[in-house]
C-alpha cells in the first residue's frame, strides 16, 4: 500500500507579515509545516506502525524553499519525499490538478490532506483533489481505520458526527482530534537534512485563478487616557476589561 500525505509550507503564526504596494512582504518571516498537514503525516505513520505493509510518501507543493516542510515530514518518519515546485500562491484548484498527476504516477491508495490551509484559510484542496482523481472523499476526519482495502472513518458534521465506510482509494482531509502529531527527534532531523528529495515541476497548464493583489486589514487603535487618581483609574480599567472587553469576570460567576 502507498500512502501520500500532502504538505504545504506556511508562515509561522508568530511571524510579522506586511502588505506593501499590493503584494505580501515575507522578508524575515519564519516558515513551518502547516499544522493541519502534520495530522496527515502522523496518521500515515501510525497506519504503517500498526502492521500495515505501507510506504508513507510526503508530497510538498510550492517554491524550492518548501523543502523545509518536506524535511520535517521526513524527520517525523516518512519513507521518502516528493517536492512539486510551483508558485506558493497557486489557487487550490490549480494545485489539485498538479497533485493529481503525482498521485497517479505514484499509484497511491490513500491520500491525506490538511483540512484547511493556514495561509489561504481554504478547505478546497482535499475535495478538489478527490474530484480530479474521481476518488471517494472524507472531510474533517477525526477517526480513520483500515481493514485491508476497506476503511471506516468518523467525521464532523454540524450537529455531531457521522461514521462512513468504504473502500480505497480515498482522499481524507484531517483536523485536530485525529491524532497527536509526534515531535521529530534531533537524530531524525539531522538524517532528514541529508536525504535526497524527488523534485518535480508542477504541470498545471493555465491557472484557474490569478491573484492580482493583496489588501491589508486596517484597524484603528483606540487610545484613551483614564482620568482621576490611580485608584479610580484602576477601578475604571477593571470595569472596562470586564464589561466591555469581556476578558475578566467576577469571582463566582
């Protein structure tokens, strides 16, 4: 069996990202493996470790610098990695078409995709990939098990959860609750740095969506001086934090 885990490299949530002249300025930003994608890597590893004869292949999409995220998956325990070089701002449908070719070339049986991309805040990649492959698809998965080529999955719906059963191949989108991703050990991190990557060019044809610019959210800061002595100013500050900002509450409530 071959299990593919799709990866995306995104700016760390703590990084400062600026919009200048209609484009994103990522100078100085730190990039990491998208947290949603870690669940897919972890579940592929757990299926292999459960005794299933499986190869876990990490597949990253993006510029050459995406190798950092791909090597994180290798350090976690993926058997090998593929880096599909494309534009970091390619839309999910374009990316899905490019990745579908990799899935076919690899003759994969099971594909894990992060439920939502941290940078685009988009949940379209998993369903789009399943559509491009004409495969079954389970989204927002919290449990997934295999018995031969049969799978059983639990996923979230608005008013609870559903249990689905089917047969491979299938695309599964992951989320928090599916598992607890492991931390790579230092020896494995060092080994991952030396492993060769299978680098391929994205064959996407014409882009389905073109990003023409970016607009930053402008938020006016509220600045107000509290009058009175220190005691009355402190009391007024506490009241506002409790009643207006809702970040404090009275004891017993």
